[in-house]
C-alpha cells in the first residue's frame, strides 16, 4: 500500500527571548527548582502567529525589537487545549509547560500590532473553510489565541498544581525581555 506524504507548510512569527532573560529563566529552573537541563526548551520565544499553510507574500524576517513583560502579567499553564486550569487528565510532568500572557498586559499591544500584519494574507485559498484570525482567535492551531512562551518539555517532573511554581517564578524572574521579532517560513516534507 502506497501512502502519499503531503507537504506541510508552516509560518511562525515570534518575539525571541533575550539571552539575559533566557539565562535567568534557566537559572531559576535548574538551581531553584532542580529541573534537569534537558527538560528546558531551547530557543525561547513568544509565539505571535502561526499558519499551517504557505503564505507566499510573507517573507522571512529578523528585526531587532525592545520589548518586555512583567512576569506578574503571566500565568503558568500546561500547553494543551484547556491547560489554563488544572485538570486530572493533564499531568504537567508529562506535557510541555509554559507561561501565557494576560489579556490585560501592556505587551498585548505590540503583540496584536505584529499579529494583525498576517491577517491580510489569510485569503480564501489559504483559509479554505476556516474563519480568519482575529486578535483573540486563530485560523490555525488552537482556536483561542493566547500568546505564550513554552518553557519546559515533557518529563519535567513538575507537580500537578503549577500555582506554587508560578509564584516562585514570578518572585525570581520579575521581567522577561525580547530582543528580536522573526518570521520563519518552512516546508516540512
């Protein structure tokens, strides 16, 4: 039986976490919590936009930016649908864990500005039967857009309740800085 593998296109737009913030976050998880280095996500970034279709008029980009978020405007979550709230079927130690940015955060203003640039490229050919993205909804991936930073990989030994870890994180890491906006376009064959 022959299976035809379809090409998978992806367009990602994100704010890269600055090295100083990456080092501070790593220091927290390794030295304060005891997480193994191999459980930490590499290339920390905040996802602004994601498409699973080619967007021919969107060009790969890397530009400097200077942004930051107060960690009091973040909450830990399991990176899975419904992962904002503890659920017995979502074991944090078995899943990716990250932080989401509150809707009231000042960082939402530049996130929405950069994100909205992609809406013009979501034509009927790209969307198919999907509804276009908005500042709160995504055409691709998770239906509700939540800007987030993935921090830990599965196998991270985090407890069921992430609130204590989140409180300690916000005490240790007061701000997270971003130094680059990038658009990555790729075709996975």
